[in-house]
């Protein structure tokens, strides 16, 4: 589906078939939206650290007036991310949740209804349930991996949009994006896909008829644990206008420096996602065979319950592995405390391998019953596999699993 990193390319053939208007993914990741600086020729888009812009005359500007509305560095990132998702429009935000907030404020009014995947990022649940509900927005969280459940939910009451994460964080439950788009559209709803966990390097929601793609660029898009940021991408001018208006109205644009760092990070997103996936597959195979691992979920494993769907809509398994160890919550916590190379940290998607306990960290604000219903058990461990040599990560997991045995 995606012209992928890691593939050996015969350059003669590649050049013969090269079409100027649609460069391949890795080329876009480096070049899309970049324009050499008109005054100096600087190859990298500069950090336009400016609040305002001198206007030639009243009403005559160069497209920028005030950096809450738009900033040239942020615009360069927006052009790049839109191109990578195969879309025309993008707005970038100070965080991923600021993007989700802008999405909701742009599209929802009191009395509107949202249907969302049961196992979305905990902050998305908190926003809908605790911040927007008092303003009269209702939400139902359903297992969108079960299309009958989704169909039931959107027919039960008029729905403004369906919000899915596939794979979902942290259970890695998949939703059939093409079918979800069909069901949403038949019910008059939009389909929003949070594509944070795979990025367009591994999954292309617009080719599966999504209306909006959301990213926490904090994760794999920037990829180096150096920024927080978010993006809303669409092919629809009307939706884009609403997002731009809302972002300016609520003041949530990204700052130029994190946008610039993200412009550098995203250059290697194709290479990184291929390597993250190759490493994660090796580590998942190791964990699957380990006698103390009682449950493992990784979309690249044959044993993954939705492996056929993973093959259909993803080009690789991605970086995330969810697993449980024998001995339940206490054993899981002990394992996480015993890791030395893998960092216990509240993030995913970076070059370094991170381990998280969703029930007490990323999903702590999701009510316990809702967590259980979504499959986020108290013993679930989430591993975001980084770019270290996978054997070193396996060694670290081995010593931590063994330490548990001795204890
Ligand atoms: C899938 C997903 N979407 C959105 C977010 C929110 O992004 P941010 O932390 O950049 O606000 C996160 C954060 O963990 C996430 O994992």
C-alpha cells in the first residue's frame, strides 16, 4: 500500500517510473512542503520565532499576520503532514489533546452525540466525559472492532462523528476503517481516525475513506521524545476552515520551535516505523514463548486475534506490544520496576523503548469499570519498542522476568 522503507529499489526503474506529481512516501517525508528560504536560500525551513509580521499596507500582508493564526514554520509542518497522509489540509496544535479539543469544539454543539472506540487514549475519554459532557455533548464508547456494535450505536441516535483509534491504545484492538467509514457515512456521521500509533508510514486512513485524521505528533511523527504536538488533517476544505477558525479562536496553535523539531523528526518516519516494527516483532516473538507471559497482543503475530485485518489495513505491526505476566498486577508492577534499559515513562513512539502501566498511568482517569470493559486490565503492560538493538531489549526483559521468579 505504502512505498516502504527497507525495500531495495532499482534506481533505474525507480527513475523511469518516477512521476513528478506523486513522489514516494520517504521522499515526501524529506521534501514535502519545504521551500528554500527566499532571503538566504537556507535549505531547512527556519524557525520563524516571531509574533507578528510587518504589513506592506492596510489589508496587504504575505499570508501571515499574527502567530496565533498562522506561522511559517508551523505552516511548513502542516504542508508536510498533509502530504504524508495523502490529504490537502492540516492544522497543527500545541499538543495532541489540543487537536482533539479543537476537533470537538469545531464540530460539536450542545445536544450532539459522539460514538468512540472503547479503548481510545485515556485523555480522549476524559475530554469527552468530564469536560464536554457538562456542555451537553453525549458520548458512547463501544467496541468498534465489532461492526454490529458500531452499527447499533450510530443508529441508536444521530451521531456527529465516530472517533476511532486503530490499533487502540493500549489494547491494540483494531477497527476495520473502511467498514467503519461506510457505517458512519450511512448514518450521516463523519469518521475521525486517530492514526498516532501507526502514522501514515504504516496505515493510510484517507484511502479507507476517513474524513479526518488526528495525530499526537508527540509520538512517532516527531519520534525523539523532544516535543508535544498535535495535528488535524483532512481533504475537505469546509472542515479545514472550521479547524483553522477554532484553533485561532481558542488559541491552541503549535509554537515554531516544536514545529521545527517535528519537521526534522518526521523526515525519518518511514525508516523508523519499519525498524520499530521489525524490532517489535522480534521482541513479541520472544515474549510469546516466555513461560511467565500469560497474554500477549501484537498485530504482527500470527496469534493476534485480528491478524487478517491487520494485514489488510496496515503494512506492518507497529511498535506497540501489550502483555500480561503471571502473578497479575503485582507481578506486572514488579517487572516494570525491574527494567533497566527500558524506561518506565508516560509516553510512546520515541526512539527509546518505553514501558507503561496503563491502569495507573495513561488511563488512570478512565473509570475502572470502563477500563475493564475495554480490556485494559490492571496487569496489562504496554511496551513501546524503540530503535535499540532488539537483543538488548530482550536481555533487559529477560533479567526483569527472572528477577520476578526469584522474588
Ligand atoms: C493515541 C493517542 N492520541 C492522542 C494522544 C494525546 O496526545 P498528547 O499527549 O500529545 O496531548 C495520545 C497521548 O498519549 C495518544 O496516545
